[in-house]
C-alpha cells in the first residue's frame, strides 16, 4: 500500500538536540525508520497512531493533545495517522 508521507519541518539542529515537527494528513506515514537517539514526542493534536513494527505486528493508540511520551534509541517502526483528522507532534531527539 502506498501512503502519503508526513510533512516534516526541522525546527532546531545543534550539538545537543534535533527538534522536528511532524504533520500527517489522515493515512499519512513517516516511512520505516530507526531512531538513533533517545527521543520525546509531544502531541500538538490528538494523535491516533498506528505503529508498524519490524516483526509484522501493529500497535494502535492515541496520544492526547498536550501530552508526551519518550522512547530510547534503537526503536524501529513506521508511524501512520490512523485517525480521520490531521495529526501533528513535535519530536525532540536527545543527542
């Protein structure tokens, strides 16, 4: 299945952090990627995410607007907007 790509806007890139805004239309995806740094996601909108994992499984959950979660480096996945509205979040990678 071919999905549209999420739009990205790099806000900060320096020796300590990389900060990127992600905007997804319904059904848009990041594409497969591996996180090389620990990171924090802060939801701007309600984010109804579908995560595809390398083992073929999927995880579906909602990150409410204004909330955050963190993960450690090495995470590999594809993030898809599984909702019917635009989804936006800020990702802060800790170098």
